[in-house]
């Protein structure tokens, strides 16, 4: 049973370009969470999605960031017009229906904005 | 706002000794707590969890203690091994509302260095 998969593992973008990060949850999981981690810091919650629905986006910046989890295919975190401050590791986690269900994390996508 | 924090940023421990990692949380309504281990270049790995109706839970070589009176959480690792070298994060979730899911609030992390 494959774990949470994220791609690409490393992504380099120039300022003003778009970044698309993909997350495939574990088999049987329909709940996806995105977190962002700056170097030497803890992870910060961004958004929680179920299939075709955004449940909680309270941690997502209001501009340039969007997320989706379509009926078919992976969850996508999209960052438009990237700036240097967007450089970070972005982690996706998936779980079965809450509450109290362990979140399994993917290996992350490390975004570098030049 | 509410946050989860740690007392010690770095912990050096001799191989074979026991490790204790501490975490203070500020949201007295927090309902569920988890410890994660993160190795360099990898995603967080679940270690152990505990619900707010418990004060102790044991796993393989690990024990989590929860003191709700002082809002303190600790992770004890018995017979620390070189493979335990990593950054350890505590995380909390607010009271469970099914529709809200269990988004995690992470602390800043403690780096554990195991000396041979």
C-alpha cells in the first residue's frame, strides 16, 4: 500500500511564475491537508480538503494561493505569481474520516523561488 | 493566538540513555495531541498520540505524558538509539468537530542528537 505521494519533490521557479504541487493521498483516504514549513520551523496548516470540497482554508493566504481536490486525480496546491517568500517545503497529509485519525505525511515538495 | 511551543530547541543524549522532550500548549480546550518525528529531507512521521481524556500512553520504547493541569506534554524515548536522531514536533488539535477535521497546530520542534 503506497503512502502519500507528492510531486515534484523539488521545484524551482522564478519570481512571477506559477507553481503547481501535487498530492496523491493514501489508498482509502479521502481527507487531505496541506502544510507549509519554513527552515528550522514547525509545519503551519494551510488548507483541509475532502473530495471536491474545501472544508477549511483558514491557513491559506488570501491571494495567489488556491487548492483543489477533484473527484478524480490528485490534490493540487497552486501558487500564482510566486515571490521569494514562498520558498518553503510544502507537505501534504491524508487521513480517513476524522476525528482522531492519524494523518500520514508525504515526503514534501521543496519550492525554491529565484 | 493559541500556539504550541517547546522548551528546548536541541537535546543531546548519549546512546542508550533515555530522552525526554517537553512541549507546552496554550489552548486548554485542545483535545488530541500527537508527537511526530522528522528526519532531514523527509515528511513528519507519526510516533504516538494521546487524547485529552488520558494522561499516559505507551508505545514501543516511547511514552507520552499529558498533564492538563499545567498544559504540558512530554515524549519519553527509552534506550535512545542513533536512529532516533531527528527533529521532534508536538502537535495539537482543537476540540473535535467532525466537519472541521483534525487540522494540526505544530510546535517549533526539538532537535535530538544521539551521541555514540
